[in-house]
C-alpha cells in the first residue's frame, strides 16, 4: 500500500511526502515514491499522517469493570485514533489473583487497540499486592497512589526496581487535601466549596522523587496539575533521566472558572487551576518539561455528575478528543508544533512503556498510523460533555 501526498509527522519535522506499507510495517518514506503495478494507493493530499496515540492514564466508566465498559473504551479509542492505552487498576470488582488477570487479559484482546494492564500497588485489604505474580501474568505497569503507608511504598519501589517496570504514581496527600473538591481560589471561595491546596500534590511529588532516585525506579508522575510540581521535576531531570511528567490536556485548556455555577462536568481528577496557573503550565509545556499529555479519561454516568458538587465524582469523557483538543488549542494556537505534540501523545509514551516499533512514523516501524484532516471542524453538541458548545478542529481517519 502506498500513501502519497501526506503531511508526514516525524519526530523532527512535518513534510509532504509518500510512505509505503508492506506486511504491516513502514517500508519506505520519501518525498516521492512511484506506485508499483496493482499497488493500492491512498491520496492523502492536505491530511496529516501520524502514529496512533498512546494514552497512559485511562479509567473505566464509573470505575466499574464490565465487558460493556471495556467495549465502550475500545469504541472511544478507535474514534480518537488511540492505538494503545494503560488501563489504571482503580476499579471494582478488583482483580485479585492471576486467574482474574488472565480472564481480563482475554477480554481486552482486540485487533485494533492494545490495552496495557496495570496492577494496583495495594489489594482491597490495603496490603501490598502480589505484584511479581501480576507482572508475570501480563500486567505491564505498577500503579500507586503516593500516600500509601511508607513501608508499603518502599516495597512497591523495590518491586519496580527488581522487575524493571515503570511505576505510575498519582501524587496527592489525602490528609492535606482535607476533603477539598476543587482548586482553592477565588472560585471555590465564591461557591463556598472546600478547596484543594496545591501543596497536597507538591509535597508528594518531592517525596516520590527522592524515593524513585534512591531506588533507581522509572516513574511517571501522573496527573500533574501544579507548576511547582513541574519545576521540581524539571530540576530533578538534570540528574535523573527516569522521572517523567504527565499532564492532562484539560489543564492546558481550561481554568477553574469552568466550575462556576457548580458545574460538576469540570470536576476532574486533575483539578482545574486559576488562569495564572494555567498560563504557567503552558509556559512549562513549551519549555519541554512535560513528557506526556493524557486525556485522563474517566467517564462518569449522569447519576454521578447531576448531584451536589461536593459529592459528584471526578472524571471526564475525553479519550476520543485528545488529538482534536491538542490540535485546536495547542497546535493551531502556536503553543506547540504538530510534531512536538505528537511526541507527547505517542512517541514519549511508547518509550516510557518500552513499546518497540510504535509511536513514530519511521522506516521499519509498525504501520500503526492514522490520517488527520485538520481542515474539518465541528461544534460539540453533548450536554454531558465538558466541551459542549466548543468548536474543535480535526477528523480522524483510519488507514485501510
């Protein structure tokens, strides 16, 4: 198969050219390639050719494990051009033993989308999980909160170092968070809502950085939403190349004014910050300290959102929107070049997860690609969506 006249998004640049696929791999990339006799040709004039996305932070609808919810994730991933994603083990019923994991692995087998299973650091009783066994039986990542008991955290770090697998950590101290439900600031004060102090994350990032460096563990800091946390990681990266920062796409686009009027759609895992903080996050994004951008997909049903803000669940339905949001608000506005954004949503995640031959448009790599029509735009008409009424650019097309 030959794809011609595409705007090919490589690691270093975007250029108009041609690409040949043979036996599922990228055989040749040139500015011009002549088609072979009887070769299938796709004319991608004006469209971008890029690798499928890899999302490092995806949760099941309502944090509930079911075939229906897994099937919905597949559908959302396909719509969003996502080729692989990490399913965060933060759901019920919990996967309690290797047999359960084997059954789950069978359910997540799919030709179009690769689901990477994580294992939670703790079991349902709060004890350190059978991490080595789960890794042996298919789990690819260890997931943990940062505020688990210190002795448990040390054991988890030791497992990650011994098995040479990445540790994905959500940094937040629940006691410092103190039942906060949104960013502490003018809007929370106006609404009379308990605010989340930034130090609830910052203090935990500092702790995990020291432990990760001591034990020599590769750590992805998930859902970073404070500029101070990113600055800490930026300083550490000079000496430790195994610490990585993940930020939700929403943290770069929206601020906490979205919560005004008790809008529970804007109650997210990464609490939206005040505008000045959002602008600082954008500056840090441009400086290169952010390694991964995630949809932070965690869809919640209407019954968990159409209630009082204090009791509504965190989450957003966004797995199908990451590329469109990034193009509309970051690439189109000149914050990042398209190849820089693709690095954050495909190349870097593949490297962190040690996934070979994906995440790049490169000769010899798997032809795991999509076409993106940046001329297409649409207005979101979904009252349950955080982006209802917003105009987004881009249409994702599969290559067949």
